[in-house]
């Protein structure tokens, strides 16, 4: 895991994540990136989990996890895209166009 | 003659050959028409078919014409000319009623494609509608229907018609699933069977509901079950892109708008955020403020939840650029939220700006806010980690600097960051700093208090060790060190390490009995611990040395007996060192046989007369044997091409390090040893070479140390760390930058190797160089990044450069021009044997300076502190002269390591002592002499 890869970001967690949330996120990510299909990502996920399950290492990651010089655009990185309700109209419009 | 009338047989006989010919011609025409249809040249196909039908006018030709017309109609519809295609069908219907069945099927398809749902549905009202026709209509509905409300609202079907009822239910379920979370019951759609033309829509509704639930697997399963030819299947790629997050950028038109509506803001924010980033990187103030406003506005419209993080990030980025905070807040439409996220960013920014004091204060703000926001609980391990982190930051200042740092912080920050909390939401204001005493308020600038808090929460051995190191670094007295070690011991009663720390503290102040008491406690916990075993040997040797210093040989005999019983005393060359002490004891007693036995044992053990002599001298000096009683220094050896002399000396130094004996590198040997380094590559193992090099540094033999560092660097990467430290220590002080670079590289290597001692020494040297008179860095600043963030390439470059630069710098090299000519190079710290030393040692050994002590008493340790090597009972004028000398040395940036070092460095003190000694010698009463008998005069 490189210096710039923060465990919270790899697992898609906020700094306030609790132990159970960390574990759930780890299992979810491992399921999405199993070792036989994506060994590199699996290793990063596992390292991130190891860093966060230990309270001392987690605190360390918490303290160093903020980069004040990061681009503003990075606020959009790693965000799970929303799934807003659009109503029936846009769906039907897309269907009619196709 | 009139033509005879043909018989019927004759006429048919003549028609048969003509029919066959026509059939063949029609077949050829049909083939040509079908070929044209296949080539999609349906217009020509119709013309050919018309011509054929005009010629032949048979049922076959009519069928061919119908086929051509149908192809034409399909062709027109395929090119989007559905209305034109329908006209062709109407014409066909009218002129060739026989084709009505075939036309009807195509009409269904056309109706669906044209969205003419009513035309499609109308035949369904006919109860006699053939099954095939019904199936074709239902298939058309399934494939072409893009809006189920067309069926639900169609008046062609009567109210209550099953298809219409199903469509109504479908419309309701579709609206719900696309507008809010739904339960399975709400979208059950029992009215729609698997065979219904609306079944694909039922699956689509379910897929959309699962998508919004986040059940991507379920969504994908529902999509996979949709008939690929059905209309709803066309939305599958869009849903897939929305789930995977990939490919949405390729969507166009209504699909892209749908994706944007569903995904929300991110796509809409990328451009304003990117423009702001560019403005910040280009540092164009006017544009920065404009882009801030744009980004904040876009964020407020599209993603209000991102507004707080955005403002926080903007305020800190602008702070780093030095922009006016009020203007920034105004451009952001208000101040940023001062929660834990903000303080964390702010603290990291202070670290980047190289302001550790400010960073510590900001981490304190973060700590309180993080607890208030529930990031971690008060008293938890995370809070301990914050305290430790703050301690590491504040330790970037030296202990001497901290009082000034606190004063400066108080002046700068005053009442803390209370102003930042004005106008903030209540839950944030609750975490604002409360009034407290100045001492408490600035606790975060006191590593001692930070470590105490951290260790109280999380008594981790490494944290206690760091606390102890800080206490030592801060010049903490023995009591302070012991307090830390005792806290550690109390929190970890089964850990021998704090007891060993207490033991070392007692040992340092020569309280050997106390040290032995601690050792026994450590042995009771873990007698096999290597550190404990080493400590036992060390303390036994220290006790032996003390008894020999006190000339209590009978007590020394008991010490020897205990050492003989100690298994670790038999390891390696240790028996030779113990034999050296036996030599000292024999010398004190005047036991010639004992002397010879010891000499033989040492010579046998070390197999080198030179090494043996040096070990004996070291033992004798440790026991304060006067110089005249020391064995003579071996003569300078001839240079050995195989590095033998270096190897012997290294072996002696290794033994000395092991048993805390200072092995003297004879000054007359210097040139020989330096010359020998040129051919001694590989002659000495890494460890002994290191101890030899460090001894050379300790004794001020800079050129020899430098030469030995060449050997170390030649041994490879694994020995580069200590070699570079020795290199740094041995270079002239005027080459500050080179010393810094070597030390910084050594520290980095030490970190990777886990060599704590190496790291500490190297960083200490870097700090001294950075703040020293020849430093190229501004004074008082924290260690610059080029010394703390070394890349592997930079380290390799330094190693390569030092390997190449194997010659000791010439005199005056790197000397700055501002250094006057009258500055003298200080003499190497070397224990010369001067008449002064001999007199002094003699007086000391004769007890002039000692207090009285009983013969059989094992002197109890005293816990008084003193400078290492300082004799006890010095007269006041000497003590005063000594302190004045210390002040002079310290003001010149030098801190003598021992009393002897101080005397050697300070000529004034030396002169004072010589004068004092001369007076003392003058006061010594000569021994009473018997008067010689008077000579009788011969009479």
C-alpha cells in the first residue's frame, strides 16, 4: 500500500467508521475483488483492513489521512455514485429514444 | 383447301408445350424478383413482378407480386418510412384481396413500430381473432411497446379487459419503483403472467427497484431474464453502466440525461472543481475567488451534502497560499464548518508549513472535536495515538527550545482558536476550548505531559520507551527517569524492561547496590532474557571495577568467584577481559605469580600481544590504576598487508564494547593503522570493524575513523548506515553540508534496518549540524525536508559519492572565509600520558581527594549526581574553575563528555589544576629522615 493510499479510502469508509462497519466494508470489497480475479486489489484491500482493525494503526491512518494539498476535484474520487429516483419520465424517454 | 379445325387433343397438345414454357419463364422471373428483394432493391422487384403478372396473369404471378409488394412495404418501413409502407399495404389490400392475411401480419408489425397502439390493439377485441394473429399482436406489443400507459389509457380495449388492467397495474408499479423505495408486494404485479406481452416490463420494474435498493446482483438477474427482443431490454445497458459506474460517459441524449438524473451531482461538478484547481495551482487571485464562487454555487445546486467538505478544503488550500481568510469565506458564501475534518486538515497544513507548535495546537482542537463527533471515545486508544502523534511533532524542537516555543505560541495564539468557533453550529461550539490555566492550556507543547497522558490510556512498551528517551534527551534527572520507568513497571509488572531501565538509571549514577537489586527483580521475572543476562555480567564487572578502584582486593576475590560461576562470563573473549582484571588485582597486591598467570591467560585467549596489552591497559585504567603502573603501550607495529593489526585492535574494541571498557587506540599507531586500511578490505568482520570505527570517533581519531568508514562502505549496503555515520562524525566540522548529508542518509538506513541507536545518533548529529555555525540552513528551523525525506535514489547517490571520496579532506577544505585565521583546530580528544596525568592519578590513588571509607565495607552507592569521571571532594576553587570551564565550552557549542575531556579541552582549567596540584605537592611533608651519624674525627 503506498503512502498516498489511505486505508479508509481503499475500503470506502469515513473516519468515523466503527469496527463492525470496517469489517463489513472489508468483506464487501473482498467479494467484489477476489484474489483469483484481482490479486493486486485484493492485497491492497487486505492491507487496508489490517491497518484499520488495529486501533493504534487505525488512529495513525486517521491522523495522516487528510491531505490539505489534495486537489478540490479529489472530493469526487471514490464516492459511491448516487442512485437518485428520477421518476418514470426519464426512463420512458430513454427507452423511446433507443 | 380450307384449314382443318383443330381437335381438342391437338389444341391441348399445342398448349402443353406453351404452358411449360410459360412456367419456366415465370420461374425465371420469380427468381429475378426474389434476387432483387434479397438485394433490397424492392422498388425494382415490384416493377419486375408487375411486368411478370401483366404477362402471365396467373395465381403464381399474383403471389409473386404480393411478395414483392410486401417486401417493398417492409423496405420502406425499415428505412423509417412507415406511413409509406402502410400505403403500399393498403394498395395491396385493395387490389389483391387474396393477400389480406399476409398483409394483416405486417400491419401488426407496422402498427407497433409506428406506436399506433390502437391499431395494434383493435383486433384483440375480436373474439374470433385467430390464435396466430393474437400471438403476432402480442409479440409486437412485447417488442415495440415503449410506454405501457398507451395500453392502460387506450379506449380501443374495453375497461376491464385483462390486458388493459394489467397495463394499469404496470403503470402504477413503474411509477412507484422509479420514484421511491418499494416493497416487493408493491411491485408483485400478479396480473401479469409470464406469457403476458407485458412480462418483460414486469421484470424491468423489478430490476429498477433492486437497483435503487443497491442489490446489483438481483438487478442483473432480473435484466438477464428479459427477452432480448423485448423493448424493455434496451434499458439493460444503461442500468448496467449505472451499476458499474463505467461507460456512463458514452451515453448520449435521453440516456445520458437519465444517467445524470440518477447519478446526481458528480458529473456536473467535475468541470467547476477542475477549473478551481487550475486557478489555485496558477495562483491567480482574482480567478481563484471567481472559481470559488462558481464551484460553491454548482455544489450547492447539485450536491449540497458536499458543500461543507468543499468549503473546508478551499479554506485550507487558500490558507496554504496565504490568501485573506475573510475574502475566502466571503467567496465561499460563509465560513467553513469547524468540525474534526477541518481541524485535521488545518493541523496537517501546519505540519506542511513547518510550524510544529501550531500543528500541535491544532491537533488538540482536532482531538476535542473528534471525541465530540464520535470519531473515537475519550480515553480510547485512538486518543492515546493522538497524544503520541503530538509528542512526536513537538519533539522536533530540542528541549532547550521549548520554553521559548511556548512563550512564542502564547503570544501568537493568545486565547487559542476560540474565535474560530463563532457563528458555528451548536454541536461544534460545544467542542470549543474551555477556559483553563496557561499550564494546562499549553500542555500539548510539553512532550512529558503528552507521553504521560498517552501511557496512562495505553501503556504500550514502545510509548514508555519513547517517553524515557525524551526524558533523557531533555536532560531529565535520575528522579525524572525513574518516575517514568516506575510508571511503566506499574503498568506492566511482568515486563522486565522497565526494571532494566531502573537498573540502568541506578548504574549510571553508580548506585550499584540499587542496580543489583533491580537486576534481581528482573531476573525473577525473566532470567533468560538476553538483556537481563547481559546486565548481570555488566553489573558484576562494574562491582568488580569499583572494588578494584577502592583497592579492596578481598572483595574483588568474591566478585571473581561470582564471575567464574556466571555462564555468560565464559562467552567469546570475555574470559580474557576477566583475566585482565585479575592482572589488575595482582598488581594491586604485588602478586607477581598472579601477574604472570593472568598475562599467560590473556595472551592465550586473545592470541595477540598487542590486543592483550590494550585490554589490560583498559582494565587497569578503568580501575584507576596510576599511569606508572600500567603495562607499557605496545610499540607501533609494522603495517601488515593482511590487516592483522586492525583486526587485533578491532577484536579488542569489540571486547571493550561488550564489557564497557574503553580500549585506547595508541596514538603512535595511527599512521600504521591508516595505511593498513588501504589493504585490509575483508580482513575484519563487520561488527568488530564498526566498534573499532566508533572507538576511533570517540577518541577523536578522525582520520583513522574516516579510513575505517571506507572499509565499512566497501562491505556493502548492509553496513552503509553506520559507515556513513562514522564518516559524518569524522569529517571536519567545516564540511557541514557533507556531514549532514551522510548523517541523514545514515538515519534513513537505520530506520529501514530498525537500528534505533544509529537513527538517534544520526539525527542528533543532523540537528547539531543544522543549528551549528557552519550550517547552510536557517537557524531555528525544523529539519529541512531534503534531510528528512530522502529517496532511495538520493541515498544511493550519497553512498556512491562517499565510496569514491575515499581520501580524507585536505586541511582547510570547506573552511568558510568568515572563519578567521586565528581559529585553531581543536586537538584530537586523546588521552595523552602527560606528567600532569601521572601526578593527578597518583594523588587520586593516594586518596587525597577521597573521603574516608571502612576497609570491609562495600561502599554503598550514593545517588548524588555528578559529571562523569568527576572526582569527589574537589576543593571549591577547582569546582568553580571547572564550572567556568564548562560555561566556556558550552558557549562555543561543545559539551565535554567527561571530566577528563573538559580538562583536556580547556587550557585555563588545566593551568588552574596544575597550579593547585603544585601547591598540594608542595604541602606534602617529606618523609622523616634519619640524621646520618656524625663522622668521628680520627685523633
